[in-house]
């Protein structure tokens, strides 16, 4: 082993070169231009051909109204025995 710097052994420095730009910036998995419109529009349930053979109960709306979701005007009219044991 010698005590010299060793820089003389490396030879001349290479000349830097610019590379060509990437054809697809970010690589092959990069997301391209994003459209604000959906690629496949959402279909209404009645327009969906897969729901033609579905039972009628699945296409009807569900009644979710209760005393608790009705107007707050009669909220005090509930008897204590009918209240939820929360």
C-alpha cells in the first residue's frame, strides 16, 4: 500500500452528458392526464340490465321513518315507558 492520494490512478474525469427525456414521465405506471368526467358513467338501478331479474323488494324504497326522525314539535309527547332505554 502506498501513501499517495490515488487520484492519478483514476484517469481523466468523464464529460457529463444530458439524457433524452423520458417518453412516459414517471415510468410505465405513471398516471397520465386525469379526466374530470368518469370513464364509465354511473347507471341508475332501473337502467342496469343486471337488475332486471332482481326481486321487487330490492328495488322498492325502505320506510325508515320513526317517531325519532319525525318533527321535533311532538318530541315531548312520548311517554317515558315508550322511550329507548339508552
